[in-house]
C-alpha cells in the first residue's frame, strides 16, 4: 500500500437527471475515507481539501477531475531497505526506519508524493559512506556492524535532514541483517544445536530419574531388609525368652519333689488316654524294678560281708589261734545261720528278676528315664 497517498481516482462528469433539477454527485461513488484520511479534489486547475461531511453538490465534488485519499496519521512508520557490501561474497541488508507525518495534504498531492518510500530510499543512497561501512566486516559480524552503521546514519540524518514537500520524515532507527544464506545457515545451526541440547537434556533428565528411582529402590530394599532382620531378631528373642521361661518352669517343677520327673513324663501334652495309662504302667514297672535292684544290692552286700567274716575265721584257725570247734562257735556268734549254709545260700540266686517292661512295648512316644531325670 502506498503512503501518503493511498489511492487516486478520476471523476466522471455528473449527468443532469431532470429539467431544472440541481445536479448532485453520489457520495457512494467517492472513495471511502477512514478517520485518519482526508480527500483532496482536483478542481479547475487547483486542489481543494474536502470536508469530512460531503453533500455531493459542492463545486469541487460536482466538477472535480480527480480525488486523492491522503493518510494524515502522525508518525506513520516507513522502512526502506538498502544492501551494503561485506568482506565476503554476500551483502548485508540495512533497514532504516522513519517516522513520517503529512502536514499539508494539498501540497503532497500537488507534488505527486504518492509513495514516500522511493524518496526516502533516494535520501539514504545519497550518503555514499554507508556502502563502505560493511567492507571490513565478515557476514557473521552483524552485531558489531550495527553499532557503526547506526552511528553513521544517525549523524547523517541529523546533519542532513530529509526534506519532503508537505510532510516531515525523522530518523527512527535501523536494523542490520546478515545475508540470507548466512542467516538461514545460522538458523539451521541454532535449530540443530537446540535440538541436540534438548535431546541431551532429556537423556540427562531420564538418567537422573532412573538414578533417583534406583536409589529409592535401594533405600526401600535396605529398609525392608533391616525391618525383616529386626523382626527376625525380635522373634528369635521372644522365642528364646519363651524357651527360657518354659525351661525355668520345668526346672522348678523337677525341683519341687522326688517324683516330679515321673509326673512330667506322664503329663506330656497331647497324649491320649491309652498312652497316659501305658506310661503309668511303665512308671510302676520302673518303681518295682528299682525296689528289686535295691534289695539285690543289699543282699549282695550281706553275702560279701559273710564271706569276709568266714575268711577271717578260717585265717585265724589256720594260724592256730582257734581250733575248729572254737572257730565254728565264733562264726555262730557273728550270724544266726551257719556260715556254710549262708555261703551256700549266697552262691544260689537270691531272687528271680522280674522282666522289666520297656517303653517301646507300650508306647512309641515316651521319654527315657535318663532324659526325664536329666
């Protein structure tokens, strides 16, 4: 779109519709104007600025040859682009910005200033030093070149201001762009670098998450193992305390009386009635066997004593201390029975041992006497 003259339209003569009727140009046939725009009519060799509200019967509207739409906005931005040489094979692009304002719309139309860009481009190109500033810079030294170009163009616009008919143009700034090939290559490079960094970042994040998960899992397994070990130790301690308590009860029970072990042998938990009866029978047989063994030991002791006394008397008779008659009488004083008869009786069995009933014949699940006493 052109600036400051947006458009120019030629106007046709207005035909008379009725006899004696006043001619009028339809307003709809005129270009539409926005709030920041004004209409300038070419009428009778001059130019007339149209009002905001037109009726259509104004002389410059009715008999005008053309109409122009002029943009009168304040500080309208306009940019012109100028290529300058670089130290390489490609050129830099300098984009200079101006702030433009239309002060006299009629003068702008009269001067034919339809597109101010061409005039501003001519103004910039009138500064020849601008095209030599980039020859000492490589295509990638855009940032350093901008400082030099900006200072030079600002100084030029201050010393030699841009003069335009019916409007003003002030220097607003500039941008320096690298050659398109360099810019595209740099964009591809930065894009690739960004993608690589993103991929590496994702891998780093994944590694960190995996490491944190492994550490958390190790902590969980350590805590679980420690808890299991603590529970096992507590259970073992409780079992040991229970065993000690039960052993203490058994010890106290065994120390409570002479027949406590036998009672414990019978009262083992989990026995049936027949097993309890069988164990009582075993205990009775054991008691009878113990009495028999005690009687046998006493009888054997008496036999040994009788034989010892007989040997002493025989030795005394052999030495002539006693005669046979006296010796017999002496032996009779030691015992009411005859020594020979006593010795003869001792040589025969004193009693018939009763067959002892073993635990295996009554019950497979029994405690040995030695185990109970122990």
